[in-house]
C-alpha cells in the first residue's frame, strides 16, 4: 500500500507498506454489535480488487428480488457517489454501504446483518422516547411557572406603563392663561421645552403679537379674532395655528380653551381664558401627506390634471411668470399595442423621471392624461435658457432604450406674460404641440 504525505497542499513523500490488501479486506471487523462486517474493495464496475476478481454486485443481483436497489448501487458506483441500501438475501435483511476512494475509481463496500442493529436502534429509540418525555415534562412545568411569573410581572409593567403614558401625554401639551382685562398671557413652566420662548409672561400681548415671532405671520389674525370673540363670551370649536417651536421651526398646534368668569358670576363676559396648546404637527403632516398623495398620479408621482390646473391658476393669480410646456410621447399607442401596457408604463415612468431631473422642485409637473404631460417652469422667461433646457431634455430622452424602443416626444411651449389666463396659455401651447407633430414629431415649438 502506498499513502502520499501532503504538506501545505503539496505531496512531500510516500508511506510504503507491505500489508496485503486482500488479507486486510478479508479480515472480519467486529464491534459492539457482535455481528461481522464484511468489507470489500470494489472497482466502479462492482468487481472485487483481488486476484480472482469476483463480480460481487452481479452476484448479489442474482440472489435477490430487489433488482431496483442493486441497479441504484450500480448507478452510484458508475457516478462516483457514496450511499447505503437495505437488501434482503435468503430472507435476511442486510445493510450495505459504499464509499468512493480518491484513487483508481475504487470503492470500500461493506455489508452486515441487520438483526442486532435493528434491536440496538429500537432500544435507543425507546430510551430516547422516555428521555424525551421526561425532558418535555420538565420543560412544560418550567414554562408554566415562568409564564405565571411573567404574566404577573407584565400586569405590573402594564400598569406602570399606563401610569407613565398618562404623564407622558402631557409632554407635548402647554397650558397658558390669558387675563383679558390686563392683557397678560402667562405660560406654564414646561412651555420653554416645547415653544421658542424667551420668557413665560407676555404683557400687552395683543399689541406685541404682530411683532412677536411666536405665531406664524399668516396666523396671528386668527389668534386676534378668537381673542375678540372669546372676550365677548363666544365659545367656538378648537382651532389650529402655527407656533414657533424650540427648534426654530413653525409647527401646527391645536388650541383648546375654556373661559373664566368672576366668582360672583354677575358678569356675562369672561375675565380670562385658559388655553391648552397641543403639538399637532404629526397629525397635520399625515393629513397633508394623504392630501398630497391624492393629488398625484400613482404611476409617475406627478400632479394629476385637476391638481396641476389648480396650482398653476393660483400662480397666475399671483402674477408669477414662467413657461408653460405641454409634452406628448410620439407613437405611444403603437408601443402599447405592440409591447403591452407593462412596457408602456415603463416608458411613461422613464419619461417622468427625465422631467423630474431636468426641472426644479418648485416647478409644477403634471400628467395631463395618457402619454401627455404638462410643466409650469416658474420664473423661466429667457427663451435661450428655455431652448437649452428643451434640447437637453430631448437628448436625455433619446438616450433611453426600453427593449428596442427609442423614446421620442413632441413639445409645445408658451412663455407666460403678465395677466395671461390659463385657458389662453393652454390653448397656445397645445397649438404649438400640434404644429410640432405636424412637421414630423420629435420637435418643439415655442410661442411668445
């Protein structure tokens, strides 16, 4: 026998032995099972590696009805796979196992009678079952005890959490009291943690509210109006205003209030007002987010037609100038018909992404419907700058290829002047778009 010696994955030598392989393999191996284990050295054809070269696997096939099992062994030997099988020979059950060696496509093949092995496995299975039952019983008792303690501990914890939550609920609440006669507004001591306050007492509050940055400039009239109404004893629903927080940001607050009267209650007019000011910015942000989402196209994220028109009309009322642009993908119906709507949606989404990349965040971008888009570029009134932007947009669009589709579009634009109406701007841009389509598509026309 020759056994190579490897050091650092390189063969450095060989151990040489005069032990005869045939004698080694003919020696029976025995152990705690007391049954002999017969070992054989086989070729991948199932023949013994000895001088007489017995066709062992073929002989086994001739004395058993389990031809499929023998065929499985033969197949494994041919494919250099290890395995184990159960065979019946002369009404006795045998276990056969085989393992490929690293050289000569040889196999170690062993067979043993199953009697004592089955008895051992049954014994181990029974003892394992008993042990498992004991272990699970112990675990069950432990779990019940643990759950009992956890349950009672959780009850205490929940009670403490409820108490803590009741206190924590006031962390975003500030209480203020307004003296109507003296025109003094006083905040509770925790107000500075939430609001941007230099002090907690404001004298002559009605007169300084305009100069104070505590209330958002757009909301101070709301506060003054409610002062007047409540001073006359009118009680209305809670209202919302934006107040400056300790981080310097204006955030929405919910204002609840109650009127204070003299103890003698002879006067119908209140002498004071108690306010509860609650941080309502998260709820307000959620509402705004939902409202904003409802105004946008699900596929592209651009404004829907009605929302786009509303926003642009408001800008025109404020006399804001810019450029109104209508864009239409060329031959988009053919893309949908030939490639399907899934590919069509990919084209629309790619087009929308280009528009977002080429225009600013404060520009108004909308999907008018189907493959038609609209843009109001705020402040863009320079024709040369507009030409460069449209050229870049067309170039970016031509660089996109979805499958074998090259996207192209036609564009009509109007540079908005003062006092122009939305309908006139739209019609003029739409007419420019029609002209661009008429002269061969993949063009842009600008109206002034």
